[in-house]
């Protein structure tokens, strides 16, 4: 068993966060907002943005740490690392949010936007782990 590469964990979480920043602004920001049914004013009001972004980053850090732990335990090839990371987004996180969205009666468009974010974000994390392995 190898050691967890904590630099890779941190940078992978930052990569996931960067994907989210681009995903929910430039690429799908307006479509995501419409699918949520929230105005710009509603998104700006309420909770503290620093708290939201901070907690989101902590969650992304946890996902990166789990992947880093898995990679340290199994020492996969770079190809396998990418398959595991992307598969985690597509095969674990996406069905989990799918179940939640089904019971919350969320629109398919919102699910597709959010699921895409998790799949691409996990792939970005995989790329970071490969680059630093």
C-alpha cells in the first residue's frame, strides 16, 4: 500500500471546484438557474456565499481524498485511474443524485446538468492524480 498523495488530493479538489465554476457560470449557468426556477436575486439572497463555497470545496476535498486513498491502496495504471475517477462520478455520484432528484421531483434538465458536472469534475480529478503520480 502506498501513501496518499495529499498534494494531488488538494489539487484534484481544486480542479473539481474549477470545473464547477466554469460549469455553473459560462457553460450552463442560465440553464441551471432556469431549471431550478430561481431568479438571480434569489440566488444572491439567503445563505452566506463563503459558507456555501467553503462547504462545497470541503465536499470536493472529501471525494478527492477517497479517490486518493483508493489509488494509494491499489496503485492502478494511469488508464485505470481515469476509469475509476470518471466511473465514480458516473456510476456512484450520478445515480445517488438521480435517486434524490426522482423523489424531489426535480426536472430531467437539472439532473443532466448536475450529473454532467460530477462526471466531468471527477474526470478532472482523475487527470490531476495521473499528472502527479
